[in-house]
């Protein structure tokens, strides 16, 4: 009696059937669409299709020459690995969705609030003035903060004198050198210090009001849109106020 091994033929037939599942509905479309559908059908073979192939191979194997145990175990290991990867992908997608929801909730709570950010300009209500800070990497023998209006003209120079390394705060009352209160609007602040006898530009942290928030995509950081018209990444925020 001759027994024909049909395992490979049956597996090949089933694989061809599974691959063609996603392509039958696109036969009347253009060749480009057909190519895309074919590609989609092939890439959609997941753990269920893999299991069907494995079962079909077992059902159609030669009973006089069954599949080697080590080969069968290897195929089961491949199936287990495939299932684990798919489950991991689903878990990551779920975590990403939860993170985006949390990010949206955090964003909504920031609108209208005051934040202290690493910036050189901000919107100032001159009736109340502004308090900012300057970061000094080392001690400065002469520290100044110049205030510029929207036209780029210096309206006030704040003399902070000698400052130790660290953070030094400054306050501008919204007035020019002659003591007149200026109009509210956008103003720039340029800090400078004499570090070891060298004139050095310093980083300034200024208060600003968040007018809106742009959500990040693909895990990117949120962007805060400030009342001054500037935008800054959430990671640049030093402090969140009321």
C-alpha cells in the first residue's frame, strides 16, 4: 500500500486561500488598488491563520512517516512567540491611548493658568508689573536686565548689581526710565552678567498665561500656546501657578 504525503500540498493550498481572502473584493479595481489589497491580505496572516496551517499540516501528514517531534515543538514555539508579540502590541497600543487621554486632561487644566517658562519675552500687564528670574552659572559682578518694547526699543534697564551663582529674581513695575507707566503688551527681557570679567548672556524665566494647548502626536511633548503669541514645550515649564 502506498501512502502519499499530502501535508505540504494541503498547507500550501490553505496558505494560498488565506492570502487571497483580502484580495477577492478588489478584482474590479485598478492594478494599483489590487496590488495594495494583495499586500494587505498577505500581511494580515496572524496567529489564527498560523494555527490553521499547523492543524492542517497535522491532519494531512503521512501516518507512516509523521512529523518529527522536534519540528512540531519548533512550530509551536513560533506560534507562541507570534501570539506574545501580538499581545504585547495590543498592550502598548492601550498604554498609548491611556497616555493620550491623560495628556488631554492635563492640557485642559493648564488653559488660563500662569506658568513660569524659559523665555525671553512675555505679555505684561503694566498695571501690576512683572517678577521674573535670571539664572547665573557663576557669580556675576555686574548683572542687568534690559526691557524692550514690541518695537525693539529699550524702555528700562534693571540693575541687579553683584549676584552669587544660582537664581536671582527681578521685578519690573511696568514703568520706563522716566517713571511713566507704559501700555500693556508684549515685552522682551535680555539679561546680561559679568562672569569672570566676561560679559555673558543669561537665561531668563518669565511668567506667562497659557491661552491654549496643542496636543503632541506620536508621543511628542505638548506645546503651550502663550498669551504673548509664543509657543513653548511643556518640558520647558519651570513652575505652574494659579
